C-alpha cells in the first residue's frame, strides 16, 4: 500500500486557501475565522493586521508597541514585510486605504 506523500500541513493549507478564496462576504469570513481559530489566534491575527495598518500609516514602532502592548519583534517583522514592493500584504493594505 502506497502512503500519501503529501505532507498534511501542505494539503491542509491548500484546502484552507481554497476555502478563504471562496468566501466573498465579510460577515461570512468573520464567522469562518471565529469558527476555525481559537480566541487567542483570532485576537493575534486581528492585532497583527492592526499593527500592519499602523505601520503603513507611519506610526512609530515604539508607539504601536505601547498602544497594542506587543513586542517590537512582531512589529519589526511587519515592517520588513511592508518594505518589500511585491508584498501581497502591502498591496491589500494600500488598496484598503484607497477605499
């Protein structure tokens, strides 16, 4: 019997990406995320998005850390992502700012 050589995390990620791409209503997306994430994961994801928005707005890393009560390491990671021109996160944030 041949074992499936696809790593579970890879096939699981593909399924998750497919599910996320299929959701086009904000209320359904919020409900979906609340269903699959723990409250702590949901909070962390929300906080990470907020810090990325604040970085793009030009807030200082120290101010964001103080306001959101998070480490500078998390903020530095976000800053590195936003420095990349091809970053998808940056594209989504900039598109959101325009609306």
